[in-house]
C-alpha cells in the first residue's frame, strides 16, 4: 500500500506541474512583453526626434534634452523594483488559484478512484497478504486461525479473509466455527453487492454438520432460499435431511432441482444415483409404486467386461500376497463403481468378469453407460480409498457395448 500512495502522490504532482506551469509562464511572459513594448516606444521616440532635428524643427540642445527625457522615462518604465512589486502582486492574485487547483485535483482524484477504481480490492489484497504473512509465523493451525479471526474482527468486510477462514475451519472439521465464518462471509458479500446465497447455503450445511438443532438448520436453509430459491448447496442439504427423516419423495424433488443446475458429468452421475436410491426407498416405504421407477436402458443389457490383471515381478516381490486387490468399472470421470470384484494379491495373475450382477443399484449398472474406466488397485489397508504406497492403474475410456476381448491390465504405478 505504501508503494501505491507514493505512486499516487508522484502522479498528482506531475498533474499539478502540467496545470500550473502555463500560469507561471504567463506571468513571466507578461513581464517580458511589457519591457519590450516600452523599449520599442523609446526607440520610436528617439527616431522621431532625430527626424525633427534633421528637418530643422528642433535645435541641437532641444534634441539632447528631449532624448534624455525619453531615456529617463524608459528607465522609469522598466524599473526592476517596480517589476518585482508587480510580479509579487500577480503571484498574490494567483496564489488562491494554485491552492484551489491543488485541492480540486487531489480531492477529485481520491474520490474518483474510490468510486470507480480498485481501491477496495487493493486494500483487501494488501490486508490478506499481510495476514497470511503473520499466520505463517504461527506454529499450529489453531494459532493461525485465531490470528486470522482477530484480524477479521478489525476488518469485517474482507471477503477473501472470511472465505479463507471458513474453508480452513471446514477442513479441520470445526463446523461450528465454519458456520460462523460462512455467515460473516455472506454478510460481507451482500454488502459488496455480490451473490451471497451460496455462502448462506454453506452456512446451513456447516450448521447441520456441527450438530445444530433441526430448527436452526432449517432457519438457515430458508434464509439461503430466500436469497436464491434454487441455491444448490441448500437444496442438496434439504434432500439429505429428507432422506434421513424418511421423506423420500421430497428428497427426490430437491435433488432433481440440483440436477437441473449441475453441469459436471461426474456430479450428475452421483446425483442420479442418489435419486435412484431415494426412489427405491420410496417404493419400499409405499410412497411410490414400482411403476414410478425408471427402467434401465435395454440397448446394452447384460453388459460384461473381462479383465486380466497382473503385477510386474519387481513390485510383486515387495508384497506379502495378503494385500487386498480391487478390480472395478466406473463412469468416465466418476467415482461410484458400477461393478466391483475383490480378491487378494495372492490370486494373481487372474481374469475377472465385471457385469450387471455386481451393480450397486438399478440405475448404477454397467449397461447404463456407454463408456467406463477400469481400475485395478492393490490396497495395503484393505479399503478402496487410495493411500500412499498402494498400487493402482486406470484403463480407459472403454466402450462397454463394443468391447468383447479381455482387457489386460498391469498394476505398475505406485500411489504417491
């Protein structure tokens, strides 16, 4: 910020020089022009006297006397002290103009910059940089976040600061603190004229995760929907709460509204699976009939993929044989498996078949998608989540209906 103000002062001074220099030059020019005029009049008078003398109109003594008088008048007209007094008087008359010009230029510059410039953004960026520098000197996360929170108390309109604080508290699962930060972020964004509905939706989610009462969560959700009736974080939360309370048709309604605004194919796939699960639960609870369940596409019914799996000898030598082996197919770019086989490293090499019988739901079958990724991984912990030291390889995209020959996979990559 110091550099900014120095630059602003320099530019202001340059502007004043451009404005005031012509005034100063005019004053000097006025003095010089008057002196030249007086000298020209003197020379004309002397020339006139010479002509009169030549014509015999005046004598030699009269010529000398009149020439001396003209010279004396010239000296009086260009008296340095008088010019100095005139210049000081002119400067005195111009002094108020200089002061007014300075005030107008500086004041107008500051007002216009704050109005249409990036003054607030510069302040926020400088504030955030300074805060992050102070936080970096703290030894633990709690101290860092306490520093950030105290600085935000002094600067409550800093949008980037509240966003950083909210995300940090969410990351360490301090959901009560995160809820406070999301709420403050929403207030700062609203004051700045930005869309604050997503922050309100995340505030409601954080309250839910913190174990707040249902009434408190619903009040926060209603506030978010009042700002934007189609706010996706809030609709997703309400869908999950409806599932928990057994209101499966309401969950379907909320998630369908979320799906209508989603553009990420992987997210759409996950939402579709949640909707399919809600429909199944609704049928079992008598809230929907079997006829309300959508039918899976029949064009690729009975789809199956054969996969041959092995591990290079140099990597296999470092394994005991008891590690868990997962072979699965999932939508391209998605996470939810469509078919999974679980074995052990001791079973390698092997060939497995992935098909619809392994599906996790009626809308999550291998036959419901045109392309998949086939993943083979060795898990030392026995869980599907990849961890450092595990082995994993991904093959694809693979066209489900067109692939008849076995897919050969060598698990040769170590998860970092």
